[in-house]
C-alpha cells in the first residue's frame, strides 16, 4: 500500500513475447524471424524437413517454451540459416521477491491472456474488492473475458493470514 493506503500492484514477471526487444534480438541473432501474424511470433527463416514433410513456415507465439522441437533445434531439421542453440529456449527469468504478510495482501498468478487486456493495477483493484480468493480469481477472469482477450485465460489468487 502507498502512503494513502491504496494497494499498489508490483509485477513479478515480464512475459516472454517475441516482440519484446531483448527476445527479438536473441531470436534474430540465431537466424530466426519475428513477425506479426495475428500475434507476434517466432518463425524459422525458411523451409524445414520435419516428420517426413517439408514445412514452409513454422512459428510460435512465445519466445520461450518447454516444447516445439522444430523451433528449439531447427538446425537438426535442414533449416538453413539458423545457428545452433534454438530460436526458442526454455531458460526462465527468475525474480525472488520477499513478501511481508503484514503489508502484502495477495498474489495474482495469471496467464498472458489476462495480462494482455488487464493491467496489474486493475487486477489488484478487481481482486481486492472481492470477499475471498476464489471469487477474486473468478471475477478477474470474467473481466478478462469481457475485455475480449483472445488468448487462454487462467488465474489463481493466493492469500494468507498474518500471525
């Protein structure tokens, strides 16, 4: 809370979107392409041979992921112009944040479909106005849906009691 007692949102992460400047630069240095097709995506730079088929254009809407072998190891699939090491990677960015149960009321964990249309501060305001964590998460998801999110939407609100 600030000096006036207003709750302040503290973002705990930053989405790994392909158009995020540092992610775009990393992908392009490996030979990949970042382009907009409905959403920003990482693409292989040309045709690749995968599963016995030639794939002309292959992309993913995130720059970090656990799966997608073709984008993680495109050099293994006859994709010309890529450097070893993957166009997408699974290395996380980790932030360690100390929570103070006397000051911090809750944590909102949500997918990018929520954060694409609801700001962190708006999410905190929505959740703080609810009677419990379950209702807070449900209300946040309803507001996200009403804001026309075009992605998967998931949210969990974690609360605790101070001693």
